[in-house]
C-alpha cells in the first residue's frame, strides 16, 4: 500500500477518495492509481489535498511511501 499516511489521514477525517478525485479534477480510478504510486502525484496535487483535508500534516509525512525505492543508477 503506497502513501499509507495519506490514506490513514483521509480515513481519520472521513474524507472519501472520490472527494479527493473531485478536488483534483480527476476520476476515482486515476486518483487510486496515484495513491498506489502507479501514476505520479504532483507536489501541487499533494498540496491541494493537504490544504483541503489534512492541514495539520506535512507533505513529507503525507507522501511517505512504503514502496521499495527504485534505483536511478
């Protein structure tokens, strides 16, 4: 599960993934791909989610990933 902190904070705040998709102007499937790190989530998108739903959280915290790091070498 990618971005576990973002998922947990949205759940704690009773925010649906559909609400996040609507905020970003995308569909639910596309938002789920972003949460699963199968599609990129931009910093602007992450800030919009934080500012709308998770004001007390840092971007570093929300975007912490549990996916294995990919070497760029």
